[in-house]
């Protein structure tokens, strides 16, 4: 397995800290950077990209610390029979959606690791490009929905959690598919992004832990270099989350995501030829 330097880890941490809040698949774009510019094997690029999500998970937890505290305070009174009552609906949403993410994400990760190992160069770039285009088009569909719902349901939790699990695939934007689904389910943009990023915290930490277990340690990183990458993504992520989330609400990022996917797909085909 190839190793990256502290300088590369710092650059990746900066990119992860910015890309995580944009619906353009931070994993997919980091994997493209690693394979195209740093010539890391596809499997290693995917593992490292997923691992760095732990840093932005810490940033999201710090940013939403007040909301997380409020949700956790409902835990002592939570009851399965009244799981989606108004008082405990948000906690139930996070619990059920996280479970759905784990089930779908684990299956997707197992398929991904066996599939990606067979992809090299241009084929891997095309794979990411196609998924980016699909994500962008899904965001376009979700972006036309308007609503004012605020209380999550069990169906919302299963649907959004399953889509988040699929985001383990590089090119599928986690925030893009989850917010798109929530918009289609009738939530407004602000609430959709808030629920999406709350849900991202356990999912990102779980993905990083899964990678560490799978590779038996740190993917393509020495411990000191891992600290550089994770710390950078956490700090940059915390400093940029507010501004970038407000930007996403005003800019049609489905166009950006689709455009990046189209460029990657064409570029991958050129590399194959």
C-alpha cells in the first residue's frame, strides 16, 4: 500500500474540510485527486478518502453541539412505542437512519472494495464521473420540491439512511442525496441540511472505523501523518461549515456536481483510450 506525505495529507485535509459541506461528493473528488495527481491506487484512494471524513465529523459535532445536546436530553424518556412522537422524533430519526446507513453502507462497502480493486486509471475516473452525474441529476429533482415539514417520520429515517449508506460509493454525494430526499419528503432547505449533517456525524465516524478495521490500521498513512490530515480537515471544516452551507442554499450545486461528473467521465474515457 502506497503512503502519502504530511504535505499531501494537509492538502487532502483542506479539501475534505471544504468539500464535505458541498453536495459534490467529497469522497469522489478526493479519490480523483489522489488517483489523477498523486497516482495512488484506486482502492487506497477510496479508503483514505473515507477515513478523512472522521475529521469533518468532529467539525460537524462541534458546530451542532447545542442541537446534539438537546437531542441527547430526550434519550431518558425515549420509548419505542412513541418513537416518532413530536418530543422524540428527531432522536428516533437519527437512530433509525443510522442503523439503515450501517446496513446499506456495509453492503455497499464490501461490494465497492472488491469492485474497485479491478479498476485502474481511466476506468476508475469514469466510475466516479458517472456517479457524480447521477448525484447531480438527483439533486436537481429534489431541488424543485418545496415544503415546511419539521417532524421526521420512520419512512424518512429509513429512506434517508439507506441513501446515506450508498454514499460510501465515491461520486455519490452524501449531503446531495440525503438533502435531496428530505426536500422531496417536504422539508425546507434549512431543515433538510440540518438533519443531513446531524446524521452525517455517526455515519462518517463509522465509515472511518470500518476502513481502519478493514485495512488493519491507518490507510496509506503513518500515525503522525494521519493526525495532520484529520486535524486539518476538522479545523478547516469547522471554519468553513457555516459559510458554505449558506452558499449551498443559494447556488444550484447540482450543476457543479453534474459538470464535474461530465468532465471526469470524458477525462476517464480519454485516459482509457
